[in-house]
C-alpha cells in the first residue's frame, strides 16, 4: 500500500484529518462476540503494508477469555490469517488523544479464501446468496442500550446512572424528552463522535428502562449497517466513560427493567428493477413478503442461539416486559416477535424483534436474513396473522442457551446459509461458554439452597 490510500479515504475520514497529521491506524476485525481485535500501527507503517497477520484462534475465544476446542483436525496451532483492509470502512477514532483512524479488515487464509467463521465474512456470504438470486437485502437496525452507574464489583447489582438532575435515571419514562435531557452530555458526545465518523443517526429516544436509550440508523446495505453497529458500540462506550458512567449492551442488565434489543427491519429489492419485492405492481403484499415472514417463523428457533448468544440473553424474553416470547407475526403490533410496521408499499418491511443488542451485529443480521431467504427459496407459508396481545399466546422460542444450541446444531438449512464451518466453530465456542457458566454458583443458589435443601 502506498500513500495514495490517503487520497481515497471516505469523505468523513478525510474531513476529520483535514489540516492534521495522521498518527495511528487501528487495524481491526470483529471476533465472535463482536469485540474489536487487531493491532494499532503508526500511520507510516500502515501506508507500507498490504495486510497484517493475526492467529485464527481469536475466533475460538469465549467472552471470558477462554478457548473453545474448535481448531479442527490440525490441532490448536494458531495459524496466521491474512487481514486485508477494507478502506471504505476507514473512520475516525475521535475519543483518542492523537489523530487516529480505524479500519475494518477482512480475514483470509493463506490461499486467499475468506475465513468462513469470521463474522463479517458470514454476513457477506448471506448477502451473496441473495445476489445470486437477483436480490438485494436492505436492513435498518435499532440499537437499545443502558447508561448505568460505574460498576467495579461484579457481585454488586447494576444501577442506573446519575442524571443531570442529580437523581438516578427513572424507569417507565418511554419517549420522554425530559428523560433524554437527563443524559444530555453523553448524547452530545455520541452525536459529535458519530458526526466525526460519518454516521447518520435517524433518531435517539428514551426507552422504558431506567437509563435505557434507543438509536435508530438509516436503512441501507447489511454489511455497511453491521459495520456501523460494530463501530457504534465502541463509540457509545467511549462517550459514556467521559461522563463517569458505563454504556452496556447486555440483553438484561437490570432484573426489573426491560431488556435491550437490536430490532432488525428488512426489505428486499429486485436488483434489476430496484423494486421492493414485498410489494406488487398495485402496492399489494406479495408471495415473497409472506414467504420471508414464514422463513423467520420456521427457522428463527434454530437461529436464536446466534441472536441471543449468552445465558443472560434469555432473561430478556419475559412475558409482558417489552420483549417477544413467540414467533407470531402481526401488523403494527409490538407484542409479536415479527412485526410489519406501518408504511407505504415502497417501504414495506418486516421487523425481527427477537435479536438482542448483545449479539454480534454481523451474525445477528446474517442469521435473520438467512431465515427469510430460506422461506423465499422454499416458498414457505406463514401462520395466520396474529391479532391482539401475543403475550397471551404460548412461548415457542428456546428459553435457555443449551436448548437453543441444540436447535442450532440440528438445522442443516441454516448451516448451509451461514456456512458449515462457521456453524461448527460457533457451536463449540458457545458450548464452552455455557459449560463455564454452569460451573458458577450464583448468589440465588447460596441464598435459597444452602440451608434449606
């Protein structure tokens, strides 16, 4: 790579560096949990390198820093991958003390083939499967998260952050502008960081939990939007730390509060015509629209292990508590797991409300799109539209990690979409995490079982 790469930077990155000298480039890749892994290198070194190396073992690592035995027949020898930059992802790191850019890299093996279990490659694979059918998926993620007080002791319960008023953030103030104003300084930094990084925020609202906010992103290409969510998680955390609080994307950080979701809106365009295939010539709902919904209904139980990737994720699925408990679908109905929002024919879309904000954005979006595509390919038909309160219905999604992984392991259709090698590695790593969790004795067990059983 030569210095000409600086002349091809995205507009926002070039504007950030205008009149300044670039000091450092963070070369990053998302691991399975969605943590940024990589290297920070001086700008001059980055300009001289075409790629860099990291061991493939970063994709075998659990959220606790342990390892899943997923290396395969070759053994755990930590082969080097080749990480190549996607310069379209170059963006500022505006919270750093010097002038730094971040660049997302794609992972390849030494033969130049994509590493199948790298999350960004998994999403690219699914998007390519759509393209081969002449289709272009479009998504719009919604990000929910909590701003909480600093928590230095894992044994201590998580508490809401202190607002501008000097009181802890209040619960059950959904859509309150006063509640949003409580976090004004944090939100100001989120806006400033997002602007520096070239991200367009469609809106910020107060959600139902104490200190819970939602950021909506403008719809677009799935890989680009997943990149933005990946970047946003770090951006929001950095903004919170500037104001003596934490941002958390746990699915259920506070027991008596609602959980945090990453709702995913989907539509699908015909590449040749640019038309939304969910709407017919007269504006009516098409077979493809219903087939996509059916794909979500029929295959999402197997995909829940990807959209709800931790034991904590399943604490979010609570009846009457702002999270779906089944796979019913309905029009403009927020109690159903699959919602069809109000819209005109051109903007007709399907919203998946099951994915948690704790999921890896590349994998959560890939799994959701994969389920819909299976439905289209197999011309599946959905259940009858649900009318009324879906919380009154039966639960039909797995309620704990072990059961979710069992369903995931049995789904050949989903494995074919996401990639068999990804499915193998993901299951091994997640079962390693689950086994580690089962080895921990909780405060509930000590309180209620120690002297009573």
